């Protein structure tokens, strides 16, 4: 699949630097790795939000909250 992507000068320099360092063989490899990391970050964010939303009751209080000692 062919795709053209326009990068800012900063991002272009970053990609070029990564390839020049020998860590990656091509600009496409750098972009693929960046997209894999973005996908991983997004999945973690969704998992954290899901966990947080299921830990809150309808009254907005945490479900695992200890009852207050009301003397």
C-alpha cells in the first residue's frame, strides 16, 4: 500500500536521524514503529479509562470505598 505523508521539518529531521543512527533501515520502518507505539499507547489509555469507569458507582463514589466511621 502506497501512502504519502507530509512531516514537519522537526519530524523529518527526527526520522532522518533515526535512520542515520542505524537503528532503522528506512524512514518507513521508523514510521511503522512510531505507529505501533501510538496504537499501544491508545490501547493502554482505553484500558485505563475503562478500568476507572467501572470502578465508579452511579453516585460517583468509588465502588471499593470503605464506609466512613460515623460516630
